[in-house]
């Protein structure tokens, strides 16, 4: 059996919460988007485990000005306990004076997820930059 509508909505919500958490530097919320030993592979920079993931989100949000992760074209597959997610990402930041929105990166996610105690989380999130 495929993903239910409820599962699809929950995974879309997870993706949105992940984006807000990294953009605002909310390390705890960011880490909670992953299973305990979850892995983020961001263009070859691999971070593993909730503690390291929380630190990653906190430092990312202060490394650039006003980051905005915008994810689109989510493609979900799976069943009641595991899923895959493919999506496009465009990351913009403010730069210059006067500040202007600048695209920092574009690429795609290729993720695996699992449902633990009724909650969807990333097991492995892989971002590959275009070009």
C-alpha cells in the first residue's frame, strides 16, 4: 500500500519545518526532523546524529544573511513506515548594500524517511547542488 494522504501531508509539513528551523537557526527543531542517528549530506558535507545536526543548523543560520530554503516539486513514494522524497531546492540569501536577494544554491534533495511512533523523520537527507 502506498502513502496515505495523511502521510503525504505529514512529510510535506516535515520538509517545511526543516526549512524554517535551519533558516532561523533553531537547532533543536532541526535535529528533531531526523531520526536519532540521522544523516545530512549537504553537497558532500556529512553531518550525523541529532547533536551534530543541531549544531549545524545553529551555525548555518549565522553564516549567511537571511537564508531562505524554498523547496518545490516534492515527489513522495513509500508505504506506511518508510518513504522517499525527491524535491528541488533554491536557497537565497541577502547580500550587498543595499541588501538584495541572491540565489546561493540550487539543486535537489534525495531523501529517505521513516515513521517512528507515528511521526515522520528523515533518516538520510542528501542535497546535491546543480552544476
